[in-house]
C-alpha cells in the first residue's frame, strides 16, 4: 500500500544559470499576486548548466567544510561576531594554499547566517549580529539533506478515475491545456495528493497573463493563477506543483522553508512525470533563497511541514 519515496537527491547537479529577479509582496501569500513559482527562471535548454555554485557553496561562508570550522570556533569561543568571522576567514585562507578553496567575505552572507535562528529578525544592525550555535544548527539541517530522502508518501495500488470531472469543476476556465496539465499531474502519487487537497478545499485554478511571473497562489481568494505560457511546456509543470504546495499550507504566512520545499517537490514530481531527471541539491536551494533579495526577507520557517503531513506527504 505504501512505498518509500524515490530519493529526491542522488547527485549534486545544481540546476540553474539563474537570473534572480526581484519580486514584490513576499511577506505573506495573502494578497501578493507576484510571488514567482521559482527562483530558477531559465528554460530547459539552460537549466542543466552549472550556475556558478562555487560562488555560493565553495567561496562563501556557506561552504559545508567552512561551516564545520565555524562550529569548532563557536564551541570553543562562543558566538561569532563579524570581526571574529573575518579573522576565521583570514585563517582559513592562509591554511588553504589553493585559491579555489578560499572564502570570500560578504557582509550580506554574515547577516543572513546570523539571523537564521531569529527568523531573520535580529540582524538589522550588523555590528550586533552574532552567529550562534542555533544559527549553525539551522543551516546544518539543510546541508545534511545532501543525499537523504526528503519525504515519504502513501501510494494507492490502483489508479482512480474520478479526477476527470472533479478537476474540471475546480477550473475557472475553459482552458483545455490547463485541464490536460492537471490530469497529467494527477497520475503521479504526489501530484494526486496535492490535487485532491485542492479539490477538497475548494481551490480554484485560473489562467491569466502574468508578464513572466509564471504563477502564484492567492490565499485570500484560495486561487492558483497560472500564466498560459507554462501550460504547453512539460518542463514548466513544476510551477503548477509549486503553487499547489503553497495551497496546502493552511495559513497565509510564507517562509523560506516553504519556498524551498515547494521548489524541491515541484521539480521532483515533474521528474517522475517526464522521466527526465533534473535535480536540485536541497542545501544549495536553501542558500539560494536566503541570499535572494526578496525571498531572503521571509521568515525562515512556518508550519508547512505539518500541513504537508496532513495531506499524506511525511517529511
């Protein structure tokens, strides 16, 4: 009756070559009509290219090996302020003879890391920021997902056919392409869970020109709006799945954690449907979001995990 979810991460192939476009109204999902369905905006021709992950993971304080070094410093000397971080970077770079292992100091990176345990709310003045054991534990929870299973789900042994009429009744549009996309997503076990939740809670699906924004979920009206350009291209279905993850969350507040999980679930579900494995490293996606000019302002976490558990996706 139940099967272990296929491993969401098997290699460290990082999708993108991304252009990080700014968006407005990211503090909540309630009234925002411009939350993008992904920070990864390139088409499939570019999505498998390296996006310079060395800048984010290899040459920054988010490099896993350097975080281990900060763990040691914190354990021995306590919380790390900006001066102590700069000293740690200087020591690291002096020991690491090869330039490709050097860490580049950036104040924003310090601010983001130091604010994790306080939901980004305690680092308004950088001189008072400190990287604590709690901050390092927050980042570790994502770095340890390197090759772990993300979640499990319940899978029915038989495919049900009731979706034909149920989905159509939820669509506020005569869009044949939209209905076709939803039917295809429904054939996947995770997609089925998400769509059945949308049907049960009265989520409406609409098609509207969004000027490149792809899609959004509006909590106040309980509606998912999708740009028509994504409907006819199977490697864009992750945007629809991404927004259905948002629709699962029973509160209007958004978080970095929710955006990252929507990203990972969206692509992983798309991979199973298309049979084309494109993979995201959970830790790299998390770092991308905390450094993004808009997503990085969100709270770090909310109750999205509990909401997903309620619809049969156990994290």
